[in-house]
C-alpha cells in the first residue's frame, strides 16, 4: 500500500513538471536572458533552458520553490527515487509520469543544476570547509572573512562546514564547483608517500 501511495504522490508531483516547463516555453523573443553560469551535460541544458524560460516569465523564484519541493520528496522517499533512477523500467511505464524524452533518471541532477544557476544569479558563492571535527563559529567567521577578500563586488559567501575524519587534520576548502584548496594532513601524507615510493 505504501508503494502505491508513493507512486501516486510521485505521479502527482512529477506530472506538474512538464506542465511547468511547457508553460514557460515561449517563442523566440527579442528579450535575451543572461545565464549566470555555463553548465554542461544534458542536465545543464535542461536547467539552462528552464532558467531562461522562467527568467523571461519573471518567475525564477516560483520555479525554484517548486523544484525544491519535488527534490525534497525525491530525497525523502526511496521508492520515488528508485522509480526515477531505475533504467530497467520502460519509457512507456515512466511516460505516464514525465519521461517523454527519457530524462526521468536525471531529475535530481536537473534540479541541482537549476539550483546552481539560481545561486550564481543571486551572486552567492558556495564554500564548503571540510574539517576533522566541526569548527566553532569564531574560526568559521575568520575563514569567511579571509575568503571574502577574493570575491568580486556583489558576491556573497555561503559557507558550510562538513566533517570528514579521513582527512586526519587541516582543512579542505571547496569553492563553488570548480576550485579546491587541499590543506589536509591526508593529502600531505599522500604526497610524502609518493615522493618516497618514487625515489626507490
């Protein structure tokens, strides 16, 4: 019974997505949309197209809210997540939900890509600081102040702290999706190990 209810919930939520996307599809207009970030892959194309269409309709925040609701349901319900990602289910079965183009399996990736566009559009720069134990607020503020010096005008840091004991000590700072500063003890040990094994 639970899987039937989950399927109905998934169907209800996901059938709104094509309507949402198609309602934003507009004929070519003279208004061009400046996309704040270049994304690659199929999910990047879908997210960029949805961003452009929603921007033309001036409904970016509404679309973001709806996509976040869908993502929350997908993250919380493993039955829905498995249904979306299961490649063994035929397109015909999934078509009753959203799979006209066979893209159900990347729904979460599309939503994440759209979220990246929205974050960049607001001038937010996500920074993840990985440490062995949770950092206290004073250290986080000092790190944030140091990192803020490298921002362009109008940008704002969004700092999160992740705990990963496997780094053994030090920090790993991930800036956006493309920059990493690895000051961890584990990476220094790996470099020393490589030097020692290469020298032999």
